[in-house]
C-alpha cells in the first residue's frame, strides 16, 4: 500500500473513531472508522510479524473502554499510543511511517470538529460549561454577595500588611489595603470588590469633642 494511501486511511479512521466517542452518531462513525482501519490492516497483512496487530487491537480496546465506561482519558491515552505503534510498525519505510503517525495524530486532533454537525454525548455534556457564568444565569451569587460589601465598614481582626482578615457584621473576610499597614482593631471601609478580592481603607475616627470646662465664677 502506498504511503499517501495509508496515511489517508489512518487519518479518516482516527477521525471517525474519535468522533464516535465524542458525538452521538448512532454507531455509523465507529463502523466507518473500523472498516477503514480494517482496510489498512489488510493492506499491510504479512509485511512483518503479527505483534503489531496485537498492539493495534489492544490499543483500540482501551480507547473504546475509556470512552464507554471510565471516561477519564487515562486508558484512552495509553490506547492511542499503542494504536500509533501498531500502525507505524508494518509500514514499508520511515517516510510512510512518519506520514501514518502524523495522520493518526491529526485525525484525533481534528475529531472535535465532528461536534459541529453531531450532538455531544451525555458524558461530554457534563464537563462542558454550557452557560456563561453571569448574573443572568445565577452563577455569580458569591461575587454578587461580595459586591454588596462595597461601602460597608468593619473592623480589622488582624494586622494588615497589607493583607489580613476583617469582620463586617457577623462575617469574616480576607481583605487587602492599597499597600499601607492597618493595625488590628482599626475601623476599615470596603472600597471595591474584584471577584473575591476585597480592597479596604482605614476609616478616620471622628475627633472626640470634650465638653469645655467652664470657669468658676
């Protein structure tokens, strides 16, 4: 089998097999990928010892096992490497082997493009963030609660050099100053909130107006 033909078979086989794991294709993508892989194997049958075929089959089995059951990527990675070894070994020369290896890696890398025309599998839906983390979708309740602290006053529970802990109402929060030190017990005011980063400043205590001592007549 010519080098370019082998590389094309491997590329489309890798693309279709990976697409079967990522997308709901009713098994058609997987069947097509296996047929192309079988075509490749048939074209190289008898060119060398058969252990490459064992590596190929075991690798594909690990990929399928990971995609259908475990879904953590560990077995799939090992399987993909074994398949790569099984594909390259029976090639006639180093140039063909390089083309085949490149085709396998490229096919796997481009397989997510299948999701543009096919729906994602359920396991993939669970790990893909489908909605923007915005105020409208309710995912920023923590940030919103922190933003409500802006303008409130509290007390420094620790020395702030420039970070430390403050108390506002019944809550304890980590906060920072604009670089200046604040002593424990000082009054502070929240200037701004960036995510969960609270910026505070000291509050100057109003002067105590003592009653004037009257002169005795």
